[in-house]
C-alpha cells in the first residue's frame, strides 16, 4: 500500500469543486471560444510529415484556462492539400490576432482571437477531431470609466452650488 499523503502532503481532493476544466482532457465542446496563443513548435512526425504545433489557452467560460493544441501541416506527402489548408488557417489566425503580416509565429504569442470549434470525424480512441473555424479578432474588453470619489463637503466646489430659486419649488407631482 502506498501512502500518498506523504508524497503529496495530504489527501487528494477529487470533489467536483476541486477538479478544474483546465486539467480536463476531454474534447472541447462545439461552440465559440476566445483563445490566446501561448507558444508554437516545429515538429517532425515518424512518417516524415512536418507540422507547426500551436498551443492555445481558452479564455473564459466553462473551459477557462484549458489548453488546446492545433497542428498546421507544412509537409504532408499523403495529402498535399492539407498543407494548403494549413497555410490558409495560419493566415486567418494571423489576421485574427490583428497582424497584417507575420514572418515568425512567435509574433503571435500572447495575442487573443476568437474561433469556432466544430467536431469532425472520430479518432481511434472515439474522441472527435477538433476543427477550428471562423477565425476572428477577439472582442476587446470594454474600458472601465475612472470615477473619482469626492468628499460630500466638496461637492459644491466640484459641480457648483445650486442657484438660488426666485420662487419656492412646488414638489407636488400631478397624477
């Protein structure tokens, strides 16, 4: 028997409140997401294909903090059309991140964008392939107005003292 309390410094809390969607490995649900580019990596596969793997983070909603990886093919002997599709999607990502040109994908790191997640065919494990579509600029946060607090005794100085009335006010409200 292995006492994990010594290894982890206490019991593992698997209550629903303690389990974060960010650690969940299930596929993202279909829908619109705001994401941010975290990093990218050039990778070669065993079959000779090459891709750029871009790591994204979901911002907001149920999957807030969740990472998603997307492969953009740059060499695919079995299906050269995938390279063309990947180039188009990368161009859409660049535009969605607010850039007009991009010479190094590191320029996208930290940039936010919006994208629609659609499920494709099934993988060998039964999970759906995740297709990212509808790349768009992220909605910019609405700026919050700055409010300056004014002490009650200084209000007359800020907005001006009320003008004296020549006639008494009739506060009666006719109904």
